[in-house]
């Protein structure tokens, strides 16, 4: 999947730090090794488009993402294009179905809500 026209320099930061760290000793040059890399439950990319952030996280072993649109911003700026797939379509339930190398990948239909002066209104 590719974000069309997105900000390639959008700042990215981890949220909800998890226990544990990872170390990456790849290659023979210790200067390129990465140690004590923290783990996070969510990754937040700010201003991917004007007024639009993306939040990535895992749910039940699946990668999910939220498109967070600020008040007064246009959600129509968000454009996601499938790449490397043989074909794709929207099924009868509104889910995005991608077919690649005979494998069917399904993204659930979008779920939309708005916060109005307090808890989520759904």
C-alpha cells in the first residue's frame, strides 16, 4: 500500500511503550548495530497530509491503522493505493479485498466516529 502525495518527512514516534528491547547486530560494523531498541504498542505519524495523522497498532495479531482527521481538515486528502497486487475490489460488505499470488488479503471496511465534547459518539 502506498500513500499518494503524503508528506515523506512526517514525524514518527512510538506510543504506549511495551516491556522489553531488541538488539540488531547485523553485519560486521559495530557502528551500524542498533542496541536497546524499545518496543511500542502504537506508532503515530503526524501530519501525513495537512491535518491528517496515522496511528498504527496491532490487534489480535493483525496490523491496523487509524486515520485521524483534525477538525476543519479534509479526509479526501487521504489516498491509499494498493501496490504489488494482482487485483483488488470492494466486496459486498464494504471490505477491501486484495489478491496477490493467489492469496486473498482482506482489510475491513472503514469504521468512522467523531468525538464531540467528550466520549466517542458512534
